[in-house]
């Protein structure tokens, strides 16, 4: 997942982390046009693997991050 590699990790509660990355979208979703989207990943950094807990996608009108 590119957001984990490119976005800064921010500590959250319960020892988890969050990373958010903006992507251009330029399409319609459920009848509305959106220029971009933010993908936010909530995850745990375990000793042998990264475990994704939740993935959020926020559509928006921004054209650049």
C-alpha cells in the first residue's frame, strides 16, 4: 500500500499508527464529481508485519495535496 510507504506515520491510540495520502481521482462517485481522494490507513506495526486495521477513503474537490 503506497500510503504506508510515502506518507508520514502519525501515532494514534492503542499503539497504532495512521498514514494519509492524497491521490488525484477526477471521476464521478455516486453521482458526484470528485477531483481527488485522501486514503487514510490505520495500522499496527508488528515485529514481523504491518497489520492494516482500518482503511478510510475521503473524496474531495482538492486538485493537489
